[in-house]
């Protein structure tokens, strides 16, 4: 007689680490909106990225708000709110409504909606809503709301990704930028000729507008410069690397100078986990996964910049284009800077101790070694720090 298989109790799974969850979910890009409401004679507003369409018939959406936010309580009691979707140039509004302020609406053009709610005049899109149901989940309350009215204007939305604000790019612009960057860093374009969008468009197989966008992006990244006679021209990679990494050093020292003291132990642990990822892509002094290695290096430095809690600094850092320059230097070699991984941990040690002099010293040394590795990869004169 066959024996029935014995039932096994389900294995208990350890709770997901909050730091890991925050890091992973940060890879989901979303739009940015300011939720506004009015309770009595007081206007309230808060910045959120958790807004989603729920139903077309009837038109409904959902919004998530932290239960500790004052606007959450006002929204819960008022039962009506307005979703003000922000445009790509309205990061200042996202920042203004994100933090605690006596009057978040100071200097912000707004009008009254159908239910008396404040509506941001210059918002990219507006949806006026009435709460149908709300429920608490963990640290947040989820509002299910019926849309009473909606309008939108032409423009592109503000995006939120990995803790920073940015912009959505049309696919053709992204393609043009990637193709032109590849041509520039690989030096497949003549170094002594002008770069006109009209001439580049057929080469990139993109519209002229997309080619012009790509040129503009690479100017911001320091890979293309402007000559009075020839217009846009290639910048020598060695010089671009020196400028970019010196710029990164200046940002990082500035972040360190603004910190109140030793880094929080939880932040130190998270940062060490990020630092360890680069080492996993190096074996016997060789890079085993270039993309993984470069991603880990970028995450390390982005975390450092993020310690300032200033989205503008993060955006400035990304414009330096250091990951692309490192990729160019590694394109002909799979040998990383011999000091990179261990110096990352020395940097963390200095931040953990709150030792500004030590932070400045090890960051400066790390920058010098990075530029030497770049010089070895792309050629040209190395400039000491």
C-alpha cells in the first residue's frame, strides 16, 4: 500500500530587511505629485510619489500617505483632495512640499478647486478627488478616491528614481545619447572636426532634434566642448576624466563638511554592503563583470552624495558622467584600480568616526588613484590632486 507523503510545515522566512527593501524598491521609477487639501481655514500639502490609477469606470485612483504626515490627518478628516502632478522643471515645488514648513504655499501660485481645495496653478496635470474609502497598511494610509474633475497641459513629468528627482526622456533621445556617447568614448569620431547635429543625425540614425539633445547631454558631461571657430568638438578623454573626478571630489568633500558628526551605524552597515559589491566582481586582480563592477562603484559614490539629503547635488553628480568615463578607461583593460575596494572601506571608516580631516585625506588619495587608473586606460597626461 502506498504511503501518503508526509506533510511538512512551511519553512519560516526571515522578515525582509528594511534597508534592502528600500534599496530595491528605489529602482522603481515613478512620477511626483503634490497632494493638497483644505480643512477649515487651513491649506495642507505634501509631496508623494505613490499615486496610481485604480479604475476607469468609475474613474478612481489611490494615493498612499505616511500616517505621521500632518497632511495625512487633514486629508483623512476632509475627505477630499487634489493631486497636482509636477512637471520636469518643478523640482523646487517637490522639495518645498516635502519638508516641514510653516506655510508650504508661500510664493506658490494656486487657486481654488470645485470643493475649495488649493490647486497649484502651474501643475502639469490636476485631478480633484473625493475619498471613497481609506485603509491603514503598515506606516501608511491608502486612500481610494473617486475623480471629480481632471485637466492637463502639454509637458513632461518630473520623475523620482533611487532617491532623486529627474526627467523622463523620450526613447529616441536616450538612444541618440547612448550611441553618441559610445562613439565619443571609443574615439570613433575624428577628434579635430566639428560636431553638428545635422551631420550626426544620419550617423546615429535618429532625428536631428534627438542628435542635438545628445550633443547637449555630452556637453554637460564634459565629453564635448565648444570651440569659437568649429562649434562643438570632442574634449580629450584624459582632460574630461580629470575634470569629472575632481568635480566628484569637490562634491564629496562638501557633503562631508556638512555632516553633523559620525555617520549613523545603520547607514554605515548599508554603505559597507554597497562597498562589498564591487569586490565581488574582481578576482585575482581582474574584473569578472565590468557592468556589475561599474554599477557597484557608482552606487558607492551615489550613496556618499546622498548623505547630504540634497537631490540637486545628486543630479549634479550624475551630470559629471564618471561611470561612462570609467567604462571608457576599462574598455581596453579589465584591470581596476588596485586601491579602489579597500579605499572605499577606508572612506566609510572615516565617515563612521566623524573624522573630517581623515575623510578629506582618504577621498583625495582615492581621487588621485582613480585618475591614475583613468590615465592608464585612456592615455594623456595625469594630473595629480
